[in-house]
C-alpha cells in the first residue's frame, strides 16, 4: 500500500490551502485507491463537513481528519471482533476464497499462531479438488506438529470437515481450521458445495464457536468486494483475512468492506513465514493508507 500512500502524502503536501478543488481531487484519488465512487464521494463529503465544523484551514489538518474518519469507520465494523479464542471451547474456522489468495498458507499461519495460545489445532484438508493442496497442508502439519485430517483427492469436502469435528470431539483438539477449495465465486455449483460444508458444521458442531473468514488478496482491488459480496450471500461471513499486503496493494477496498458489507478485517498477512500474520489494527491501517505512518 506504500506507493498509493505516497501519492496521498504528496497530494496533501502540494496543497496551498483547503479549497473546493482539494475535496474534488481527493475524491478522484480515493477512487483510484480502490475506494469505489460512492464511498469516495461519501467520505469526502463527511470530511468537508468535519473540516468546516472544526475550522480546519490547512491541508495537513485535512489529512489528519481523513485518518480519523477512516479509523472510525473501521472501528465500527471491527467493534465486536476478537482474534483471541477462549480455552475450553471448541472453535471451527472455515477459510473461504477464490484460487490463489493463499488460503492453505493462511490456515498454517493460524494453526501456528493459536498453538502458542493454548489451543490444540486440527487442520482439515477440505480442498479435495487439488491433490497438491492436501499434500501441502500435510507438510505444514508435519512442520508444525499439528494433526491433519484428510481424505483422498476428489473426496467430499463436507465429509472431511465432519471427520475433523469427530476427531476434536474425541479429544484430538479444540480448534479446527478448514482449508476449502479455491471456489470461483461465479460458479454456483461450487458455492452450493460450500453451503453443504456450512450445514455440516452447523449440525455437527453444536455449541462450538463457528467462524467463517474470507481470504482476500490485497492486490485484487475492487474485485475483492465482488468476491466478498458473493461469499457473504452464500454463508454469512464473519470477517476477512487480507493476504499479500505490501506496496502493490492500494488498500481502499478495506473501507468498502466495512461500510458496504459491515465486514471486519481480522488479520493481515504480509509474507510466507508462519509468523507473517498479525491482527488487524484500524488505526495503523488508516494512518498507513494516508501516508501518516
């Protein structure tokens, strides 16, 4: 996100004073930053009102006010989100998303993170469409010392999740992290298969904490919102994990997820190592977006 943040920083740096053209140009810039036209206009209108109310007359003051607005938007959507999982309770985390976003690696990162928080993870290889995905998850399990529940290539993904819950109920673990296939959000048959997995978890893991997290590639741009809308309609998502978060990601779509879908970002991944995942921080994200960090 750094390159776009630099553009915003430069934009505010060359402004002589607060003017109508500043807000108009800022709207265009936010659209370029994957905000979306409606969201960009709404944000700059709110910013204009705030600057008028607080009598802000310098461009740097406008930028700081923008950060406050964006942080407030993210905090509203993230208010009820906690990345800490209580001990003594079974949790099921279903990772969803299209091809290539990094679900399998993210599953391993979460298993690594939570095994150091007094949880006993089980990795469920519910991506049965790719033999490589099953093998990859098994390798992660061996490296982490985490149990992997897997079936043969081409098997029923819902059955894998069912068996993982059986293992957990028999004392084999207290956290199931299910890696699902890279379901193309335009293919209704695969979305229906996802709904089947969802029904199995709802029926089999009664009393468990059930979380459905969508994994999104941070560099995808506005298409990430389309993906989120489709998956959200299918299984009612609880949050988003943003992967590949680096200088090539503009970052504005996160604000659209919060405002249009009320979907919080839970974690951000920014590397391939198991430790390269961190809880989402609305303040630092908003500051980085505006080039203040």
